[in-house]
């Protein structure tokens, strides 16, 4: 019987097509790595091979902890890592002076793929992705999707149509300028911590050129009221970025926007629309994200649970210190935000 040889190597530019064939999520795409690199982020791409054939890939970024020589690694939405990848990541983490590497695999909790057991792999002290998301099944017919919606959501869509809200894909400079303007307005209004304008510009430039990012706007009487950037990756559409205005809220522009984007995705052959995050099966009405959760839930998507967030600890003593300091930091930021509202 032939022995299976598993090897891990760093990817080269010649691997781009292979990489994108393996990557299961836009945050693991080659273009996303190019965007992160353009922001000055240290990035490593690793390919796992079985008997010389690529079988999985993982993109990890390393971020310096201010005023220290240490870093933190991050690998979002990658594969379920095995013992070979764990060993390679431990070695890489030590080379990069990392305290830990946070892994948030793109693996559903119901998946038969196991999360590798390792004494160095522990539940994350501060997950970045929500454990749950909403996924709309686009293999259903338009009538099935519409009839499944909450009655209030269907009503709001009709209100938007009655008021003449216009939804278009607008990948132009003007469309992106409207998106930036509304993003700034939304983050100030909600008090959320948000990415900089430079982040959004470089993300848009890189991923739109790669054909991944698309921008949709909803306008009323010539004024853009809502703008979303969505990611198209293989047979799934993702909704990572959205913004809206307080003006003319009565015309329900975001409701029609989600509906029309879903229709566009169906026409493109997408099977699913990942709405990028949900609070879980028993949401707290007082949670600051509850409004977003309720809005998405009105379309009756499936609530999907993922395996979770894990920290691959490379320096246990420093990890304990970092975990305490980071927990205190987030408590301070949350209290600061609450006082500002």
C-alpha cells in the first residue's frame, strides 16, 4: 500500500489559479491577500499537498502588538486544519514572534469534518466572526422566497416599490463615493468601530478588479439612500459591507435592496446568499446588533452555526497576559461607546 505523504509549502505567484480553486471563502482568496498586503500587513500563504497534489490552502496575516516585538496571527474562514497544518503553523508562529494565531474555520458546526485536537489549540478569548450567520437558499424559486418572508418584510418591499426606489449595480467612482459617504454616516450614527476610508478604497480597488466585489445602490428621487458591497465567490454571494442614510427611512430602501441583490445572485447561478453574521437562536433585543439581525431574519434565511473561533497558542505565558489585557481593553472600548451614545 502506498504511503500518503503530506507536505506544507509556501505559495508562489504561480500558484494563484490553484489557490483560488482551493479557497472556500472570499477572505481566503488570492485577491484578499493582495489587498491585505497593500495595507502593509505581513501575510503568508500556505498550501498543503498530498502526494504532491494541492488539497487545501490557508492565508494567515500577522499583526504587531503595539510597543512590543510580538505579533498576533489571523486566519479567517480557512479549512479545517489537520495535524500537519498545526505543526507548520506552530513553526511559522515562532518565526513571526506570534503569541497566538487565531483561526476561524469556514466549517459549519454540523460538518463531519473534525476540528483538529491539539493542546495548543484552545477556544478563542475574543472571536472576531460571529458564531452564527444567516444563509438564504437561492435554489428556491422567487415565489418561494417571497412567500417565506415575514409579512412585514414583504410589506416593506412593496412600500419601496410603490415609492419608486431604484436599485442598480453601480461599480462607478460615483457609486463608491456614495458608499463611502453613507458608511461614514452609518458608523457615526451607530457608534461602531469601523475601518478607515483607506481600507475601504484599497479593498474595493483590489476586489472589484478581481471580479469579486460588486456595489449596489438603492436610490429615491435621485439620492442614494443605501449602498452595499457584496462579494461573489464561486456559487455563493456574501454581504460584508452595507451602509444607509436616515433620510427617507419611510421608503424602506434597504428592504428592496436585499431583495433585488438576491434576484441578481439567482440569475448569476448562485445557490446561497450569506448575510454575514447573526446573533444566534435567542437574540437579545438590547444587543446593539439586534436591529441588523431582525432585518435579515425577515427574509427567513437559515440560521447556520459555525465551528467557532480558536487560538493556536505559540507562547502560553504571553498568551495569558495578552488575554487579560485584551479583555480589559474591549471592556473599556464598549463602555466608552455606551457613554457616547
